[in-house]
């Protein structure tokens, strides 16, 4: 009893001078972040109304001309494109994703389909390899690549994929996760942005959810992600500000990836990591909202929880690793808005982490 009483006495003596000030500071920080979040939402609302009213499409902001056949050059007038499809035990969707990539409208001799299979199930590996061989027999330039390990997971697979000798002849790389199915005109819509605008490093498309009506959880996810694409990505692109790469359904200029230091596996958000580093190097991004790529939403709570935990905690870890690099950047007028946006994002991520975990 005496020990318990001493602990209670110590608590009574320390909570006012030590604990209460800390709690007050935390409350003030939360209020400040909430105010910044509110201001950002109002700003985005104003911008998106302006974009819709004046129809500021990407084709009006950047030079865009359709690829045309050259009588003298033939297919050589088209740039070489690498299409990467990272996979991991994708038994249900591998045929759809490979088939969609092989069906892209682009000269067959100017595109390379690269299937990066990190599957640990030998039976699934065999199925994916046979599917690749089937398309190769039809004249498609498709490469089936595997690794001895899964170091770096998706980032490691993409990084290893870029090391192959045939990649050196490619100018651009389109990336699709295994559950994504691009429409045939995907490359003809995106590549002209990169060809005609040398300052652009990335063209990002929108996601279209094929199973959004499966259950209440998928409907809620659709609403959240639609806001991200329709508002956040659209505003970032329309104002020539930073917006993140979504990890799939996008086309990168390979020189932009190389200049930014390539893929890194130091966080679970390798897509945002690369986008931040490329942005700091001066590369611009464009979002094409009317170009949609079909994919599926997590339909079970465990899958949703794991996805949200990865998306929420990853940016916080990335900010910790890149804070000094961002601060050292000399283009303060360009970086300060990004720091504010990033701080708001970290605040939201912390809230989501706590909510998902508990």
C-alpha cells in the first residue's frame, strides 16, 4: 500500500508541471493541423470548380499530338516502350493482366512486355510462364523474369527488371499491377504527352473499380479513392504542383527514373518515394483523369486493413527519411507548399494508423 501511495503522490506532483503542458502542446498541434487540413480542402474545392468550369484538360495544358505513321521511318517513328507487370501468386488475375498488356495498341516491334514474377508457389509460376509462352508464340515480345529472392518486394522486382540489357533500348516504361487491365488505347493516349513535353517525367491515369458494388466496404473505398483521383490528383496536375505516383496505371520516362536514383525499397511506398525524388529533380507530372484503368478493390477486411496500414504508415516513414533532403532543396517557393501538404498527410496518416490498428 505504501508503494502504491508513493506512486500516486509522484503522479500528483508531476502531472501538472510535466504532463499537462505536453498535452496542451499536442492539442494545439492537432488544432493547427486540422485548420491546415480544412484550408487545404477549401483550396482544392475552389481549384476543382475552376478546372471543371473552364475545362482545363491535360491536352490544353501540355502539347499533345497523336502518334502518326511515318512513311519513311515506319514503326521506327514510335518510341520503344517497356510494360512492366509485377506479380506475386496472382492465380486469379494473371491471365487478364497479361492479356490486357499484350492487347495494347502499339507496334509489336516497339513494345516489350515484361512479366516480373515473384510468386513463391511453383504451380502458379508454371501457369504464368506458360501464359507468357502462349503470347510469345503469337508474335508478342514478352519476357518472363524471375528472381532467386524477393528482396525489396515490388520495388526490388521493378529495380531488377530495369537491369536487363533489352531495357536500354526503351524510352518509357508503363507499370501495371497484376490486377490492372489497361484499355488498348492506353499507350496512344499517354505516350504523346511524354514525346512532346520533355519536362514531363510521369503520366498518371485514373483507376476504375470493377467490383465497387460487391459490398458496403468496397463502396466506401470507391468514394474515398474517387475523391483522391477526382480532386487531389486533378488539383495537383492542374496547378503544376506535386502529386504522387499511384504505383500503377502510369507511364514513366526512364531517364527521369534514373536521374531520381531508381527504385528504392526503404519504405512500403516505393511509388511515392520515387515521385518525391523525381519532383525534387525538377520533373513535372500530368494526370489524365478521363483515362481509366480497370482494377479491383480489396473485398475482405484483412486485405483492406493491410492495404491501409501500408498506405498510411509508409508516407510517415518516407518523410522521416527524406525530411533533410527536402529541407536542403534550394527551391523553397516550390518545396514549402509540398512540406505543408506532407505534414497534413502525415497527420491524417497517424489518425488512420490508430484507427486501423485499434
